């Protein structure tokens, strides 16, 4: 996969979003905000692993991949 990668919503930890280099945006027609980065998912997952997160599960929803992570 290649970027961009969605990494959070409007309730996500601003410090973690800053660490990931995420930008907050609102897509036309959506009533919510989301954070995204231009990095590929593997780059984002490596950064999150360095913060103590680990992948618990992954699934595909249409053409979207979703990872569930847990912080030790």
C-alpha cells in the first residue's frame, strides 16, 4: 500500500498526531474531521511501534485496510 494513510479522527491525541506528522482535514460532505499523513501504512505502523503500539488485527473493508492496535 501507499499513502495517504488515515491515522485518526477529531478526538485523537494531538501529541500522537503531531508525532506522526498528521494533518487534520474535513472532506467535503463529511460532518467530521480526520487526520492523515502522506506516508505509506508500513511507515506509520513502524512509528507507532516505536511508541509502544502493536497490531492486534487487520481486515479489509472494500478497498480500505483497517488495523486495530493496542498500546502495551
